[in-house]
C-alpha cells in the first residue's frame, strides 16, 4: 500500500465521519485538479491514482444524493 493510498483512506473516513456530502464533491474535484499538473510533468502513477480517488469521492457523493 502506497502512502497516497493511506492518505486517501484517512480523508475518506474523515469525510464519512463529518457526514457532509458536499465535501465529497469538493474532494473529488480537488483530486482531479491536482492530477492535471502531475500528468503534464509525466508523474503518471500518482496522477492516475488521483483520478481514481476523485472518481471514488464523486461516486460516494452521488450515492448519498441518490439515497436522499
């Protein structure tokens, strides 16, 4: 498990504890925004992980909105 994976799970659990769905949306968009400069500097492994993390945050946001 890579350090960014541990950071993702820590942020994910923290956001679940806060119970604010809007924060998942913000975290997902920020993950995608952080991935853009990494792709331009050819740091593909971390950038790809950030895109997956962003998708996971957005998915949880959508699931919470669907549940309401």
